[in-house]
């Protein structure tokens, strides 16, 4: 799977961080938001993160310029038409995610991979909004995306054979540690976290 350009839909804290991760790996990024104000805020978040990396000696100023140069801002889905992979990073509301997948389905190549960064919603239900559910996967980054190493790669019963492995290889190219999981409530991280939280509550109740 050759990934030369990635569309990141949603430039909040997570989206800006994910855009930075791809750009730092040498991949061209189209950063998409619903309006110009949100786009400016997202690009500002990205630039602040890059400046922080320079101040800490993690990047040179030349690296900073190159990474920033790989990110192209856009305010419409049409900009994702040339992307090999599109990942949505929007609030955890099924109706919003399914609407975005329907839009990406309309503009992206039939060969493009469509990914969701959801941490809790059913990837299978999100994939149902696509006419090509076999190319849909979960690619769950953790906050802050430029720092955290884990990426959950989530496949469904509809995901094309080999796609999860290819996305995992991409995650390794980004310097991340991928974990392949099936689509289930909580995936891995939340499935581990919730028993910890429940036990903490029981301890509190027990004094």
C-alpha cells in the first residue's frame, strides 16, 4: 500500500496532532475543516506544536519548515480527491462520522483507504455509510498524537483481507507501535481502562 498523500478531516487537538505525525513522516497532508475559522485554529495548533518541538531540540528549524510545507489547508471535502488515505478526527457522534464517510466516499478514489480515529464507536456501523466498507478501518491514535506511540488498528468483518496489516505497516512507518484488534466495544485500551476505573470506584466505596 503506497501512501503518498493523506487527508485529515477535523483539525482539533487530535486532528492537528495526527496531521503533524503524517507530515513528520514525509507524507503530504490535506488538512480539512468545516470553515476557515476552525481551519485557522487547527493550523495554529499544528504550528505551536512544531515550534515546541524545535524549542526542545526534537526538530531543527529546517525540519519545521519542511513539515509545515507538507500540510495543505482546505475547507471542503473535494480536496481529499487525490488522497490515498483519509482519516476522520471529529467528535464521537455516529451521525457526524457517517456523514463524513458518505462525503469521503463520494470524492475519494475507490482504492483509497478510509479510516476513523474513533476510540469508542463501532467501526462496522461507521463503515456502513460507505459503499466500499471493505476499505474502512479504525486507526485510533492517542493524545498527544505526536508523542504517544500506540495506534489501535481496528478491522471489521467487512474489512478487505490484508488491509489491517497494511495499515499497521503504515503506523510503523510513522514511528508508532500498532496493535491489530477486531471491532469490539472499547477496543484494547478502553477494555483495559474500564476495569481499572471500576475497581478504583469500588475501593473508594469500601473506604
